[in-house]
């Protein structure tokens, strides 16, 4: 039996750019909240204070199966991206030393 899908966007659909995500899980579901950060600086008592304002943009709630499928989907797309464009590097992370040289320890 063949099944086709018709895909449409809800009137409430919106795209959100997020710089990070936080969340957790229970035995029943996984919750992921997406956020953006805005640096703020202000004076208090003649001293400059720095803070980051974190704005929660949206939250999704997934069944454990849907969360696992999302993780698999993301991992596959990350591998495809890195094969095409190179490794995605975290800022501030030091590169691993090259251990392929026979002169290991001397370089």
C-alpha cells in the first residue's frame, strides 16, 4: 500500500534562529528549549557589570522514539555537512595533536 503526504505550514508557523538549546527528559518525553543570548553591560555603583540576557524562543516536546529519530537525523546530517565542508569546530577548543608522525613526542 502506497501512502503519500501533503505537507503544509500552519498559519502560526515561524522560523526561529537559535544559538543554543537546553532541555531534559522524563520517562514520557524529551523537552528541548531553544534560546538566543544578548550581551548586556550596565553601571551599578560606578562599576560596570556584564551580563547575558537569555531569551527562550520556543520549546519542543518529543516522545522518546521521536527524540531518538531526531538524534539519528541530526547525526546523519552533521556527518554529511562535515564530509562536504569540513569538521565543525567548537570555539576555543584546542586542536588535537597530530599523532600520525613517527616522531611522536619530538614535535
